[in-house]
C-alpha cells in the first residue's frame, strides 16, 4: 500500500493515515462518499485542506458502465450546490462524488454504483419503476435479452439488473431443436467462454455485455427471442411438428368453422391458405366443408409486423374473396387466387407462401444452412462492393438475378441465394397430363453429381441446366422445368367458369399462350396476353383481359361448369 498518492480529484498529494491516527482527530468524513472514515486506514491531504478518502474510494474508476444504464457514467468530483437524484435509490446526493451520464443527466451515488455483482445476487428482487416520474419515455436495454425496452423497466435493487416485463420469468435452462445440448440463461455473455458471439439460430451478432442463452458443453449461443421461438416452435420454420403436443381441434381466424386434426394423408389435399399440397401429417380439416389447413399455416397471425428490414408497416390478413378475386404478390411476382396479406398504408400485397418463407430462419431442404432476409441497413444505406455483388448474386434455384427491389433469402455461411418464387415452389406436384406419378422438386441431377451429359425438359424439349432445380418422377425417367410443369400461373384456378354482366355466355379463365397473332381484348382493344377470360359458347369469339372484366362490370364465379 502506497504511503503517498496523487489523485485526479484533488490538486495536492494524499498521505496514508492509519486507523490510530484518525482516532486522535474529530470525526473525519470521506470527501467521496460522505461517510465517516472508521475502522481502517485512509488518505488525507498533505496540505492544510480537509480532504479525505477511504482506501476503497480512492480506487473508484473515472468511468464505469452499469446494467442500469446503457451509456458510460463518468465520475464527477467537483462539488456544487446543485442537488442530484440518484437513479437507483432515489435519494438526493447533496455532496461528495457521484457518477453522471453526460448524455441524459442520469446520476448514481457511489453506494449504488458499486452494489454486488450479478453472480453474487442469489435471488433477484425486481421492482417495477413504472410510477417514477423521472422515467417517463425511458428507454433501456434489457439485461436479460439485449433488446431495447421503452418504459416499465423492472430493476433488481441488489445488483442493478434492468429487464423487460416479459423477461422477468425466463426459463433458466431450455432445450431447443437446433442444438443437442441443454442451454442456460446468462445475464452477461462476456462471462461465457466463447470467441464467437453470433447467434447459432439466426446468425446475427450478439452483444457480449447483455444476456442470452449459452451451452455449458460447447460454444453455442443464441438470442433469448430465438430460443423462445424454437423452444415452443411458434414460427414453425424448420422443425417438424410434434403431434403429441397438437390440439385435436382448433378455431383458426382464417375459417369460420372448427378444424379437426388429421394424422394421416389418405388422399391428395391442397392447403386452402397457401395452396400448396399437404405432403405430411398432421394437418387440419373442416367437418362442415371442404377446407384444409397445413400445420405450418395454423401458426400464422391475423396481423404480422416484420419491421423495416422487409416492410415498415404491418401486414394484415385478407381472406379468400372467392374465385372472382385475383391478387399479385409483390415478392414472388405471382398472380394468385385465395388469401393474402396486405399493407393498409400502401399497395403492398404478399401471398401466404411468401409470408411463411419469411419466418426466420427459413430452412429449405435444398440447403444445409438456414436462410435469412438481408439486413436493410447494410443492403440499402451502405452499399459497398461486397454488398453489391451479394445483391446481384443469381438465385441458386433458377439461375435468375433477383429483382433488387424485392426481398430474397440468403445464406450467411455460403453463396446460396433464393428468390421467393423458388423458395415457395411446391415440393410435390401431381399432374396427370404429363405423368401419372407424383413429381418431386429436385435440386441436382439424380445421380448425386452434376450431369456430364445433356439433360432436357420432357415437356418443352429444351435443354435444361443440371445445376438448376427441376421436377423429377421417381418411378419413370421424366424431368421437367418448374415453369413447364406448373405453368405460368400455378396459383390461379385456371379453367374456372365466370359470369359477366356485359356478356351473355359463361367465361372461362385460361392462360393465353404466346402466339404470333394475339387476339384483341373485346373491352380495351389491346392484345390479350397472360391470363384471360374466354367465352365457351360455340361460335362466340369473345375474349378479354381479366383486369378489364373486373374493372368494367361485375364479375362472378359461376356455380356451374
């Protein structure tokens, strides 16, 4: 112990005084904490001024960071007459040293600044600070999960942890489906023996000075939010359903009748929400009508908020309005019948298939790693060469360059990249027109290697790239491009019959094939392309764009044909 020290808070040297020397003086008050110096040695000014410090007070650092406050706190040593309110004990600091945040005028007295460490706090006693007038519009970082909180913080008065209301009762130990070992919650990841502070579920960087879940057997870490999602399988992106935990009957917001659980697929059904084939049980069906719901679609919400990385506004569910209603998905560029999600503040519409693919992390059977949406801050605000090349990286499914204005799914560990049109392709297709057997989406040549010979689509006859996805029959040697097998509009109910107020005969929804001489629309006069309504009556050559029929007069799905 040094007998003479220089301290930044005082202009004169300080001399070590032993306990017996203080006994001969009147009560000596520490200039830092304003408490008497008793039962130990301290330091006093070598000159005539009455400046004294405890041994432990002289070691107080100039700058600290505490769980209670996200910004650094600086030690203020110059005395002033202004009263200061301690942010923990709510007592007035009238004299002595204190810690202060220069950004928001937050204060801590020395006593509260050095409370026991979190690891020494055996039982956290949290107090809700919602009634504190000084905490209006108070923002904080939750020590349990590392995310922003606004108002209603809960403070442990012993160790100064501050947490969300929802994080008060986190499970101390959990098991998630993405990791084989049990994981424990910690308030400070910096105490974990790990050199990689990236979430093992979503891949994003984690803040070492806040909380999360860590594996005691290896270096695996994950966010609290990611752990909670995949403990309960609430998003259903990659894990298969545990049928023992599923309810036998549910009431889903997308349908007016109760739905019962079906544990085996006895015949081919399509999900009425996403329109994809139901391949594996369990799924849900309606007793009263022909409505079927895939298990993954049961977890969709009536209103979804994804944040600015995909769209800044909430997306609201829009129910199926019947066969006379067609919408365009802005993310996969497909026209569809059925239900969808729409933004109430702009014109964005997204089909249910794309919504399901956005549940991060998205796991596709074509790739070993999880896929994520790119960060908007990196991809829009800070374009650099690497980001530019990533944005224009071709889709691994079809080889096309994704539209820069549309979101896509990307692997953070390799160059695998998917646009939403490929990410939402059905895994199994039944099309008796081309093959009597089911055809399965296939990701590489079926001998396990890239084909060294020419491969062809057996529908159009053109050569196909063996690196790109195709549909393959496992019973016979039949391969096809996805677009050739599914058609240009796989999610439209082509062949459906409609009635139109301005035409006396039934109309059929058909795909207008590319021809040298395209027929003119009877409503607007422009060439008819894509999907159109065509008259089925003998001798009538009426044809019109779908959009023209919708806009010019009432269009109804006919109950016949």
